[in-house]
């Protein structure tokens, strides 16, 4: 019997509304909020799961 490395990836996604002067500022605000854990994604934000053989490429 062989041993295989299997990769499991979970993808989460959430859409939020942020007030800003432009989209670049809104993205910066969202990144900062995410970094400070003011935006947290959880099981409700699950989009899909992929399971495949792992390749180190």
C-alpha cells in the first residue's frame, strides 16, 4: 500500500459594505478590519471545498 499527500482547501467568502471615498480606500479599510479581526469569516461563509492530490508546484 502506498502513501499519498492529499490537499484539502476550504474557500470562504463574505460581501460587506464599507463607506469610503473610492474603492481603493474601501479595500484598505476592509484589510485593516480583517487584520484587527473586526471581520471574521466562519462556517456560514463557506463557499466550496476542494480535495485533491497534493503537488509541490
